[in-house]
C-alpha cells in the first residue's frame, strides 16, 4: 500500500483526501444496513485501489488508514474470516497476540 500524503497534515487535510466509495455486497455492508448506517464509506484516497483489490479477493474490510505519511500506523481492519486470506496475500497481523481473531 502506497501513501502519497505529505507529512504533518491537519485533520481537515486528512478528511479532504477521503474518497467516498460504495461497499461491495458483503457481510460488512449487511451489518451496516442492519444498523441503519450508510453503505458508502470514506477511505483514504491513497489506498482506495488497495482496498478495492482486497474486496475483489473476497476480503471483508471493516476499517483502514493509509497512515498519512507515518502519522498513524498504516493498517486495514478485516473481519475474522478474512485473516487467513490476508496472510496468504502477504499482509502481516498487527497485534501482539499472533492467534488473535477479534
Ligand atoms: Zn496517505
Ligand atoms: Zn487515514
């Protein structure tokens, strides 16, 4: 995942880089509909392509951040069923318990 954010961006600048995108038909979309939430979500522009790529591979994402040039950890949250697939795609789990599954 690349990140083209400049360093030290403000909250507003970070928000301006968000892209609103429609969730694919997956469990996360279903969960959000049940909760009365919008089916479109705001994603950091830098990683939109990466997230769409994950969706095409059946990964169910529940949150993500490009890291904004090291300001936050760069990460993707996925549902427990997607963890093994993420490993096989070369992602590492960023949690101190290796066996952790939400
Ligand atoms: Zn970025
Ligand atoms: Zn972010």
